[in-house]
């Protein structure tokens, strides 16, 4: 199972590297120094998730690495280096998928902390729903704080304050919230009807690689 996504991971990395080189060349040729600078940032952003897993002493699966590279490809490389954020609704789509990924990450962390692949206590399942959405919204709010600080300290209006006021921040968080609600529904469907899908299997694969006890723990409740 671990080698199932090997080729896809390698392909996504190569696509990222080739696009990154193209972004450097393109921005340098048109003398867009901000684009060159963001290309440097795009060299670093794919490492955030691997470093986080390393610090937490967790094992990331190939699926996690693929999602990380794909998300950063659009959010950092295409969006910030190649003008993606000037395309209508591009920013909102990125925030929607960030909500999905943050919610899946929250689900992974909850089961890892509880040491249960599938939570047995119905009360804990309700807490899981709250945890998923609280963690997702916390990350969304922290990102908007970062954009606000960029405006205050560097006069970089990535928060679109001068053109939209609070509208951009609120709609960004709403898009992330909707992404979180989608994952919440998929988790609800899994517990009520036993239906899995990619994101549930992603979570289960993560758990199997990070089970502290080294064994499968009894799953589920009827």
C-alpha cells in the first residue's frame, strides 16, 4: 500500500520543480522582483509539512506528501509567483481546499491523540466533529492574522483591505469553513453508514503508520 502512490509522488515533485524553474526565469525576464522573491518562498513552502511531521515525530504517507505538493503548487507557486491570485475566485478555491486539508489533518491528529483509528465512544465522535471545525477555523483565522500583519508592518495589502475592507478576510474564512463542513459530512457518513472514500482511507493509512502501540486497535461502534 505504501508504494501505491510512489510514481504519482515523483511526478508531482517533477512538475513542481519544472514549474518553479520556469517561474524564476519568467519573473527574472520581465524584471518582476516580487515574483522572483515569491519564487524563493515557493522553494521553501513544500517543506513545511515534512518538517512539521519530523518535529512531531510522525510518519507521513505518500498521499499526504502528494496533497502537500499539489496544494503548495497552486497556493504558493501558481498563486504568488505566476499571478494566480489575479484570476477571479482563484483565492477562494485555494481557501476552500485549505479547509479540506486542515480538517483532514485535524481528524488525523484527533485519532492519533485518542489512539483509536475509529472512535468508539459516541460522545467522543461529537467532540471529533467540533475539533475538526475548530482546528480548521483556527488555522483560517491565523492566516488572516498573518495577512493583516503584512499590511500593518510591511504595507503589503495581501488582505485586500484597501479595496474590500473585511470582505476578503470573511469570505476566505467562509470558504475554508465550507471545506471543513464537507469533511465533517464525510466523517459523519463514515460513522453512520460505513462509507469511506479517499479522505477516510487517507486518515486510516496515516493511523496505521503512526499507531503508538504498533497494533491495530479495535475499531468502531455499532
